[in-house]
């Protein structure tokens, strides 16, 4: 009998849920439960002080500049604990605005706003906005990662920070470097909405496996029937690259 369980912290869903980002939580929950594991999703709302002591996976979605600023102010109050979670191998998925919060700073209009400094990166602004479907090749998934991006930010990685992957179609971090997202310890930062995980089951399983390895010392996952998810993935890849 499988007695493994995972706890997910969904940070500020009432503020950060652009382009169906909460669908990522649904995918993580279902892919865990389909393998006969318990999954406890804990929503952290404005006014709550999150604790990461017993969290396996944390998720930060995307939002407007205003909402992003509100969330960052709250998370800065627990920055040291969140940084310890990341350095201890805690799994964190951060999308678009949430991705920008991971770095040292990001521009909001002409104002440079302090970030969480979890990863050596920063975000400035550019024109025009980078909008459209995107395809990315990444070693964390067997299939190309597909989704949708819409951002004015240009994110620049520090010299020791690995990108999530290589852009095959679309814009990525800045529109010219060919890099998309970041990968640091068990942290995935990305501009990919859509939401990300329904069409990219390999990314979802990478996150789940890393969380299981940290908690139980084993990342073994029973296979699932992903025929529909992979068909959706192939359709997007063929449309963009065909």
C-alpha cells in the first residue's frame, strides 16, 4: 500500500491566477492522487503568514504589476524561511509574475522594486510585450514544453543560473537570448502560462518526483496514461514548428 503523501502550498490564489494558472495545482493534485498518494493543498491568502516547514511543493502564479507588488510585500516578511526552503531542495514552481519575484529586483513602470533574491536574476522592461505561443526544449521533460507567454518583462539570469530550456519557437526570457525560464535546485521559474502543466505532464512529474525524493528518498513514479495530454502537446508543437 502506498502511504506516501505530499503537501502543496498555493500562494495567494486570489491575486495570482492569470490564464488559468490555478490549473497547475489541479494537475499536481490529480497526478499525485492517481498514483494512490495523498495530496494536501493548502491555500495561503492575503493576511496569512505562510510556513514552509512541512511543505513539499510551493506554487506562485502570475498576476498584474499591482497584485505582484502586494504578494512580494507579504513574501518579503518570510523571505528567510522561503530561502531556506529553496536551499534545502524544496520544490517551487513560479509562473510569469511569480517568476519575476524570485530575483533581486524587477521594474514596475520606472520604479525598481525589490524582489525575494532567491535566485541570481533580475527583470527590467522592454517594448513591445512578448506575446504568443511558445515551445521550449528542456532536459526535465521528454517532450517539448508548450504554452503561452505574455510579458513586458525581460528577465536576465546570473552567470551560474541554468535556464529551464531553449526556445524553439516564441520569445522566452528576453526575446533574443533563446533562453526561457530558470532552473535552480528544485525551483522552476517560467513565463509559460496556459496553464503550464496540463499539456506538459513531464514537467508535472518532474516536480512531483523531486518532492518525493526530498521527503522519502525515492523519486519512483508509477506511469500514467498520458495519451490525451501528449496529443495536446504534439498538436501545439506541430502547429508551431511544422
